[in-house]
């Protein structure tokens, strides 16, 4: 493979893969009414697990999946991910009992965990250094468009087709993407310095799954319930055990000392913050438009499309201002927070065009900040760990998204209905975004320590300090 061989066909293929994987996070939410009345007779708990199984498995496996691709081949990991994604979708489409539907969602989530870091890692290795910011902007745009495509597709299926159609269509789509990947995407060099570290992988994955379970299920069971407190305690202990193991191991999944880099810490926090705000909006949007404004499912899916405008246009400007990440990231996160404050004023009497204007503000902020944040995470690690860096960044996205939904749901639960709860919920999230934005800007405002700026992180062994 010649260096810097990123062709347009490969770029479009990789972006299409990540768009499809991300779309399944949001699409299922618009099918909840259909699932509730389906012959499967899903209980409230089974509905929650049908929605959450994909996200929990997806986010929980991202970091080890990224390291696995670095070690054993990124193109192979991408193809394996598409196969798992399709197998999970086929399982869900054919489900006759709730357990099979939930298992299919989890299997698709495992496929998405292989797809997402592999796509960005391949982009990093194929793109010339001067073209990487633009390639990352395209990849980040695909992530955002995936959420919007999920809303639109879920709305159309919910209005005109059976819920099984959403899963059934993913099977040939994944097969088509796999064929395109085979033809259009070249292989990249494997990293001989990456290590699978099965003990570390098990500890970190179990810890992340426990934390995500607590975040996602907290509003349902109560934040002080033994089940949720137990999940958070278990997650914290497992992550602590992973850290101890990684610091002592000569071949860890990754060295926790990479977080000595202020840039990596700030970029990770900023990534989580942006998706915290964005998915808070996604959570209330469909309920507001359907329950308060009286829109149908298909029209609801279409009504959020103004979010595509800023996401499509702003990354181009963000790439031009890449030498000023502090201003780009701070400005983008500020726009997300201000847009949420504006959207919090919407009620039944608010005309759609006014609501759409606030969607445009949030869209502009997302398109401005996310490419620079993605670049900050990935470039804070050595090139041979690009898959791991992508896994870290995408884990931050999914955890931020889960937190956004959880916080919004908790605030709504304390109000009589959505009409009275949407404003306080979005204002709470907006203030959190603005506060986190100040921390992110402060992190970018001083010289970083760590691999991105100051050479290698100290290592207990003579070999490279940051490993996968």
C-alpha cells in the first residue's frame, strides 16, 4: 500500500460504514410505540433493554476493539464488524421472543464497536498529514449524520412499515458495505507493538459496561437504588483494577499515563460534552414534536433535519482554523449550550421555524467543535495506536450521549409532563455544557504533557510507553 493513499472512494465508504453503525443508536427510539404493541408483548424493562443493549455493548467494547484492529488488521476488523452487525440485525428481524430481539441488538452493538474505531484508524493511516483534519471532519460529519439518519429512518419505518423492516434492511446494506470495503479500501500496516492483553480487556470492558448500565438505567431504577449504586461501585472497582494491572504489566492494553496529556483529557471531556448536549436534544425532540406539537412519526424524523446544515457546512471552516483549537472548540461548545438554552423556551405555541433556528445553532456548534476534538484525541496517541485513540474518543461520545439521556430523563421524571419538564431539562443540560466548556478551554489553554506534545510518557519498560 503506498503511503497517503486515501482516495475519495475509500473515504466515502468508510464514512458510510460509521454512519450506518451510528444510525442504529437513535433509530430504535422512534419504534418504541410499535414495539410496545407488537405480538412479542415486551415489558417496560424489555423495551429499555431493546433500546440500551446496542449502546452498552457498543460503548463497552470500543477501546479493546480499536486495539484489536491495530494489532490484527484494521480492514479485517472492519469486515468482521460488518458481519457481526448484519448477523445481529438478522437475529433481531427474525425474533419471536424478547430475549432474541435483545440479543440481536447486543450482537449488532459488538459489530459497531469493531466498525467505528477501524474506520477512523484507516483514515489516519491513509491520509497525508495535511489532509487528516479534513478527513476527520468528514468522519465526524458521518457520525452526526448517522444520528439524524436514524431519526429519519426510524420515523419512516414507524409510520409506514413494521419494526422488523428496520432490522431487515440492515442485512443487505451491511453486505453491500462489506463488498465496497473489500474493493475500495486498502489494507494498512499492522502494529507489532499493540497487544491484546486479555486480562486488561476483560477488566476495562466489564468496568465500562457496569458504569454505562448505571448511567442508562439510573432514571428507571432510581439513582440511590442498590442496583444502580452497586453498578457504579463495581464499575469504579473494575476500572481501578484495570489501572493497577496496566501500570504493572509490560504489555498493557494501553498505558493509563497517556492521560497525563492535558490535551487528551480536554479533548475527551469536550467530546463527551458535545454528545451530552446533542443526545439530550435527541431524547426530548421526538417527544416534543409528537406529544406537544402533534406531528406524526415520519414528520418528526424529518423535522430534526436542520441539524444536518451546520454539521455539513461548519467542518470545512473548522479544518481551516485547525491551528486555533481553543477558539474553535470553545466557540462550538458554547453554541451547543446556547442553542439548548434557546430550545428550552419552546412550547406548544412556538412556531416550528423558531425551534428550527435553535437546531441550527446547535448544529453549527457540533460541526465546529467535533472535528477538532476528534483530532485532539487521536493525535494525542502514537500513530500505531490510532484505533485505540478512536476507541477512546468514541467511548467518550457514547458515555456523553448516555449521560445526556439519563440527566434529561431524570429531570423530566420530576415534572408532571413533557410540556412542563422540557424547559428545565434542557436548561440543566445547557448549563452543564457551558461549565464543561470552560474546563475544556482551560485544558487547551496550557501546554500539554504526554505523547502529543512532550514526547513519550514514562514507561516501566524500555519499549514504547503507550501500547495497545
